[in-house]
């Protein structure tokens, strides 16, 4: 089929050049008839340019938004894409490539339809974001991205879809195969099994082993008994942990039902969603402590988001023991260290109106270390008013009244918080330098949580032997024997920065 000739920009340029030539000719000839001819040509050129402009605009519209797939000219640039692509006018589909028609529409043509009808759940606002929108289409997963160009009447949007079915399958398999750690502990093992005969003990332990092996053996994990105190560990995949959670860790009921005449129960700690297996183990051990601290006979699941508890229906939940008290105390200490503020309730009988009460509570505070005021021999006690009053009256009688200048210095120290921060940073840096140098010398030590000293265990096992070796390089430490620990030494960070740096250099040689 022969194509019709089209007006082009080159033709317009050529016509303009002809007019310019004619104008030059008129200027050279200087004839009136030539001027008239030139004016006619200019008018004709203007009419032609106007008509061409309208024709060009209509041609561009037809080229970019053909009403059928076969006549669309945009296919010349977008058709070769390996991903499904579509053009929208507002939310109406104007055009799509063959990949879109084949993979998402089953080979059908549905132009001029609303895009939400073809792609259920599509949100153009989400598609404009960098991560796009994930949709389930044609039995697969697709990420949809869009780019919108605003127009005078209505905006034009380009949709591009990327299939992520295989990627999502691999991601799901990766998450399902991540290892999780379980720690099992028979509650009150010594108390429960201590009075049983050997045969009865063996029978119960065999029952426990059978139940746990049946629980873990269904998947790809492994189970091991650790020691002889009723402790087990297991490593399983995340998909198995999900099954255990869905069943509410019914293994607890099976353990409890082994022998109704024996108060047998189990606590389980689970670590899920950890980055490493070691981290999962730490999470499981922490969860086990939580389960036992709550009374046992339950499972505590720890993830990066917190704890989830299962079970805990037997009377063993109500039991208190030395182990539980220790666990509760450890958890309380951890919570206090992590908290920004700690409220002490001092009522003998705990109730909500006791929050903030100081009944029976005394707090002792000294500025010796934080403000270098050890020589001032000053401190204060705050708390229960009735206790403070009697203590104040007694102090007056024994002559322990602090002089006014010392009290003023103490008040100034309490107000000067900035110097405390500077002091803390200074000693923290000194302790860090000292710890690193001691490690380089061969001592095994950690950064202290507080105080001004670093304690180490003597390499020789005797503080005096190590003192003799350190003295040869000009280092004098405090022998642990002075403090009741002859196998240790104490290093001080109270020296100047220069002295600490010099000592660290000698230790690191």
C-alpha cells in the first residue's frame, strides 16, 4: 500500500528559505509588482503553516493513543519489552503490548476498560512509589510500577509489570527453612524425680523422650538430651515452629498426661526469627527463663518483636521456688537497667495507690565518684519521712552535722550535671584504653559497667607474681589479696590521660 506524502519540518524549512530568497530578490529589483507577489506568498505560507500545525497535532494524537491495538504506533517503542506494559488515560486502558495481552489477559483485547477491572487490587498511588505494588495476578506475583505525565485534560500513565513469582517462592522457602532453636526443661526435675524409684524414673524419662522425638522427628530437625537434669535442645525449621505454634505446643499436655499421679510438667523456650543460630539459642534460653519465671508448664516464644506464651494451665504455675525467685530477680535487674525511669512502690501491701510511695524505702547517694568529692566525706539519704526524721535527730546528737561550706559544695555538685557527663566520658575513654592494653598484654577482661577500676585474673594464678612481672615494665597494680582475692589484680583509671596512655603503650609492647 502506497503511503500518502506527509508534510515534514524539512519542507517547512525549505519554504521559509524560498521566501527569504524572494525577499532578497525584491530588495535587489525594487519593483512594485514584486512586492505584491511577495505579500501574496507570505499569506499563502502562513495559511499553509497553520493548516500543517493542526494536521500535525491530529497525527501526533493518533500516533500516541490509537484506539485499537493494531493501529497503535506506540508499539514501535514499547512492544519489544519483555515485561507487560500498558498506557492509561486516567484509569482507562488505551493500549498494551503483546506481553500484557498474552500473560495477563489470556490473549483477549479489552481496550477502553478500567484498569482496576483488568488488574484487581491495583492502586496507582502505590505503584508510583519506588518499591511499587505487589499483586497476585494470573496465578503469580507481579510488582507493578507506574509513571504518570500530567496533561491539560487528563494524565497519561505508563504501567510496567515484573513477574516475581519465582523470587517470592524462593523467599518463602528461605523464610520457612530458617533454623529455630528450642530449649526444653522438665520443671523441678530434682524434686519430681528425686523420690522416685529407678524403674519409675526410667519409665517417665522414656515417655518424655518418646513424646519429644515424635514431636521433632516429624520434620527435618534434630533433638538432643543435654546432661542428666531433664534438659533437651532441638533445632528445627521455621515451618515446623509455625506448626507447633498453631497446635499451641500441645506437647505440654502430653507431658503432663504421662502420669497423673506425678506432678510432671515441662517449660519450653523458643527462639524464632534470629539472624544467626547463636542468636536463636540466646533467645531460646532467655525465653526459657521467662517461662520458668512465670511458673513453668508453658512455652515462651521469643522473636525480634517480643514474647508469645502458650500453655500454663497446671497448678505448677502457682509454685514459687528458689529458681523462680532467681529468674524473677535477674529479669527485674535487666528491666531496671534498660528503663529510663524506675518507680519504687514501698507499701507493705501492694496496690495501685502506692505508686510513688516511699514508705519503708531509703535511698543513699554520694558524690564521691561522680563529682570527685571523695575528700568532702559527704552524701545524703532520701526516702520515708518517718525514718529520715529519726535519723536526723540521732545525727545531731552524735555530732555528725556537715559544715555549711561542705553542704553548699554538695548542692553545687548536684546542680552541675554537665561536669558529670564530661567526667563519665573521660573515665569511659580511660577505661577503654586500659582494657585494650590489658588484653594485648594477655589478660582476659571485659569493659566494666561502672566504677573506676579494671579487675583481671592473674596469669600466674598469684597476684604477687604478676605484680613482680608488671613492675619490670613500670606498671604498679593493686594486689587482689588486699581485697580478699589473691588470684586477681586491680588496675586504676584515676591516673591522668598521659599516664594511662604511657601504661597502655608499655603493656602493648
